[in-house]
C-alpha cells in the first residue's frame, strides 16, 4: 500500500454478494462500512456491513446471500490482503433518500445455521476436546478446532434434545485443565475467530507463563496514551481508554466474597448434603494476570453484598455415579475409594459440584476488572489474545513527568471481545476491544 494512503489506512479490494440465483452482485462501490466481531462467549464470529443501493431497484435482499469482502491493511506488521466470508442473516433499511437507500446487513458464518439447528440425540463420552469434536462432526460442521490446552478429565454427558451451544457450555463448565502455569483448575472457553475454533482454559488465557507458547497467546502489544512520546509509532498510540469496573479480588475473596452453598443430591442413595465452597481456598492454585494489591478505599463498595450477608450463592447439583458408569457391577462413589481401590469406581468421576462452583467463580473474577480501549486498527488481534497497555499516570500534571505510567492499571490485559471497524467515509480503520483482568498491579 502506498505511503499516500496513510500508515493507518486500508484499501477495499473487492466486495460482493452471491444471490440465491447464483448471480454475483459487485457491491465494491456501494460499501459504506464493515465491522467484524469476535467474542470469547460466541461460537462464531459475526459482522455487519452498510451499503448504499445507489437508487438500484433490483437489490431485493432477503437473507441467505453469500457476502465476501477482501481488504488490504497496512496496520502494524499485519499488511496484506484479508478475506472475510459470511452469510446475510438479516437485512434492514436504515434510511431512505432520493439517491437511494442505506441498507444494513447482519452477517453470520456459514457454520452458524448448522450449529443453531443441531440438537443432540445421544450421550457423549471422553475429554472435553473429544466431546466437542464429536458434536461438530454430528452437526455436519467441518471445523478446525485448536485445543490450546487439553482437558484431562473424562466425562459422560447425557445430551438428548440439548443444543450444541448448551453442550459446549457444559464442557467448558466441567472440564479441568492439567497444563499451563497452574494445574487442575476448572473453567474453559470455546470460541471462534477468523482462524478457526479455539478451546482454552481460563488459566491458559490468563497465565503470564512462557509455557503457554501457542500461536497468538503471547501476542503482546504496547500502546501509549499520549502522542507526546514522539518515538512511539502512530499505530501503537491509544485513541481512548475507559475503565469500567475495578476490584481487588484477592482481598474480596479473603473477606468471604464468592462463597457458595452446594446442595448435592445423590440419586443413587437419595441422600442430600450441603457443602460450603470458598474461592479463597482455591485462589493460590489459579493463574492470574498481574499481582494483587492492598484493598483500596475507593473500591469498598464492592463489599456491599458481603457486608449485607448476600455473598453466598446456592448451586443445586444432582450427582449419580450410576448415571456415568457403563459396566455391569455397581459403581462406587469416588469419595469412598482409596488410591489402591479403583475396580468398582466409575471412570467418569463426579467433580460436578466443585467444578461448577469454581467455573462460576472464575468467570465472575474475570469481569470484575473491565476496560474498553480503542486503538488504530490492527486486524492481527484476536479475542483471547493478551496485550500490554502502558497508560499515562493519573498523578496531577504539576507532579508528573511526561513518561510517568499508571503502574496500577498498566500491564497485561486479556481481550474478551473486539470489533475491527473499516469505514469508507472517512477512510479509517480502528479496533475497539473489551479487556479484562482478574487482579490489579500494586500502585507503587
């Protein structure tokens, strides 16, 4: 791309719609903007596009058309052509003028229809990655699934009538990691990017450890908030940063926040018991972004629920060894077996109560420190990547040097969701991202 188009520019190579008749409609000169979305909680990426029909009377779009866009970027080191393929799921007329209509297209991946319509008809056994692979095969989805760290615990899931999304969530909630910085902790994400589908534990995503050396995991970028740093390339300067929520989670956990009362019903013995689960008992076995600091005065409101005695949550869990045991002899409770005795125990162990509590607690901690950032467009960034932010200090100007950093908020963040936005008028591209981290650095 030429220098005249700007380092942060982009170029539209081609944009077209394939109609139901098979006819290809070239809409390159009709595109107004295109936005691509990824989200750790979405199985498939989505997109939106706005086009002008330029007064055409024959663009009767009803949904189902194939949408293809090829664009070229010169952002950061990610130059080169990028192609995105989607299916039109919904068409809205945004405005009508004498010169034509502005039409908004809601776009989904071709896999989305198969995934949304599929319902299971059988039980699935195996580790979480194997179950997801089999689910996709049964749904007729040819998918490239990348397991960043493989769950080690075998499971048996009775899935009749459940959707693929419900089954995948159950896999994420009950799978246990045996790799990464910290071993044998619960909680996974399964999400789609432009490169394919990813399965990764929360530990794996948050860990700062070098052992998580898979592609994209250590893709760290440093951004500055001030253009006063003349030696910083333009594509590494933050356009805006907004902190949405703050919380010192270690102190909150120590004070009893994130407690759960688990009501366990054993359908084999008809026994009911209650177990109290505390996040503070598991905190040190988890991987974290950043280090924990002293609990700040300005965040005391996060303890309101705790002080009012409303911090405990109740999880009702039904446990049955027999339901997960497929041999002739009766199953033995995994709680009763010793290390030497495994002959009568189910091979699909019942960790349900603890894993679901830990999963919910881990998910809760991830969204207690949330920030929004807008940066010059970088199509290389993906949901699930980590980036490094260097933020200007909040110290008053009279006491701050130009290069002072906010040591409390600067550091690693996890990209929870993002949008790559490409606009024709004005010709610009930017990336907006929601960032999370489960702890804050010391403000020293």
